[in-house]
C-alpha cells in the first residue's frame, strides 16, 4: 500500500481563487510529520508547510494552510489567492517518527496550473 | 547564495561509465540527504548522513552507488557502471540538528545514453 496518495495528477485554478490539493497518508506510527513541497520547473524542492501529528491546530504559512484531519488521515494543502507563480508540481510527504533522520516518503505529486 | 548547491546541474554519460555528483549543504547543517526522482514520481530516499557518518541507506542504493561525506561538510554520490535505469534527477538536501524541514538543492539531472 502506498504511504502517501495524491489522487489529483493535475489541477487548474483561476488566478486569485483558492485551490485545495488532496493528500492522504497511511502509517501506524503515532508520531509523524507531514510536509508539502513545491517543485517548479527549475527542479528545486521548496518547503511550504509542516504539520506534526500532535499539533492540534492546522498549520498556516502565509497563503498556505494545511487542512489536517487525523482520523481521516488526510493532510490537504489549501492555497488561497492563487498567483501565476504558483504553477508548479506539489508534493505531499511524510516522515514517520518525529526524531531521527529526515527520511521522507513522497507522493507522486499534483501539477497545478494557474490560469490568468 | 547560501542555499544547498549541487554540481553539475546536468550530466549526460554513456552506459557503463562512472559519474560523481557533488552536494554542498547549507553551512552548519549537520544532516545531509540524497534523494532520487524519476519522471512522474516524487523523490525517493537514498541515504542520510549526520556529520560524516552515513546512518541510513535505502535498498534503492545498490552496490554500484556509494556516497561519502568525508569531513562532514560537502558530500559526493558516485554511480559506477551506469545503466539506463539510473537516469533521474538526484536531489540533495540538508537540515540542522533540530529540524522540522529540509532544504533541497536544484538537483543533478543524469541522462544515461
């Protein structure tokens, strides 16, 4: 079974609108972390937002927020007020265990295209 | 620029040749990671260093792959006797001791012909 599932291979959003990118995860650990990265065509993975499994509030970073539903094992990324520069691949990732190495398991990604 | 630096950015090599990639992490980051990303997939973990010690290796890291971080600063990833299946983007990342995030470089894109 896949540990990270991103069911949307591609998404379109109108500029200035909000968009939600889906991510579900599978783990038996109680302690884990969830991450979202953006990968533009240049190839660099850009960290966006982090949610720890024990964090009670949803994480927010500027226009990014993470809709964390622990019982459903989902960690959807919400981008508000989309901009043309948001067009990129978006990857959801999980680290099992909060200490130790930074071995991330990534999903297959969602390609977001922002339409002017 | 104080980000993670990778060299070269692109490499084309003939099958059977050896290649070596370099990663310079953010200074004072004691953790360094290598990932591989093939087309249409997310990155896959290869190996992890804390300072100069290689603490974790993925099953993906076959005997033809070797990684080093001799002085706990920069790291090299060598692939011997390259195969076409090695064609991928090789990403390096670093993080400080108390991390909630890792910072990635722009990657080295390897094409084996």
